[in-house]
């Protein structure tokens, strides 16, 4: 019996080590991500696409009227999370045509803004590797509307190639792998507060970047 237990423990340890080695070798066998081509990129505001809009209602639930409104929103399918001082943020996806507001907001904020990627100063370094996703760090200076960053992270996976600039991420770029030419998409979240004091929209937008000037280096 003791011999059988010893053999079983030895086989278990062997399988764990073998699985770990296989996972590690598999991670390193995946392609190393390519850096974003150096150059100046401008926002293609006309081609902006609203992927989703969420309607947010802020409810003060300390009164009878507030409690009633909170229950009514929950009955309509709103997801409500508690905030300090008995406030609640209730949100739900909504279908609205705010394309004109989105165009005005993007034009005012980003029509004169450029994103510039400089030449990489190092090779990509693997930070973490899971079953389906890898995270890499790349030393490549980026300037976003004049604000500079020394590096960025790349997340790779099946059909996924995302660039995260800033820590925590301030800018998220999606590299379209299904395009015949490399397409870079920015995915900002725009806040629309001009509805009422206790209601606002969050617009999840996809905005293509056009290569304006390619680096000559």
C-alpha cells in the first residue's frame, strides 16, 4: 500500500511539472507581437461608430419616492449598484441616436490632436501568459495629444490584439486583425452629462486612426 501511494504521488508531481513546462513552452512558441508602425496618426472622426450607449440614472434612496423609483428601474431591467450616502447608480443599455452629439464632442476634443508612435527602443518582453491571453510590454515612446509615454502594453489572444497606453490604461487601441491592411481603432468612452442632473449617457465609441505621416527612420 505504501509503495502504491509513493508511486501515485511521484506520478502526480511528474504530471504537474510536465503540464507547467508544456504551458510555458506553448506561451513562448506563440508569435512575438509587432510594434505599432512609427508615425503620426490622426483621428478619422467622420468614420466614428457608436458601439453601445448606456443610460445611467442616479437615485437617492433615502426617501419613499427614491425607493419607489429605484424599484421601478430594477423592474425595467436596470442594474443598480450602491454608492455612498444611500445613492444608487442604475444603468441599462439603450438605443438612442446621438451620432450628432458624438461627432461634435469628438471634433471639439480631438480634431487638432495627433497620436505619434516613435521608433521602438527595445524588443517586446513577455509579462504574463495564460491559457488564451498573453500580455507584453514594449519600450516605444508614444505621444497622445502632446502627453508622452515611454512604453505600452500589448494583449494578444485569439482574434485579439489590443494596445494599452498608460498605467492604468488611459488609451486603448484595437488592432483589427481581420483587415487586409493593418487598421488601428481607438475605443474611447464619452460621457454625456447634458441630459439632467441625475441622468447621463456613456457612449462606447470606435474611432479609426489614419496614418498621417510615416516615420522616415
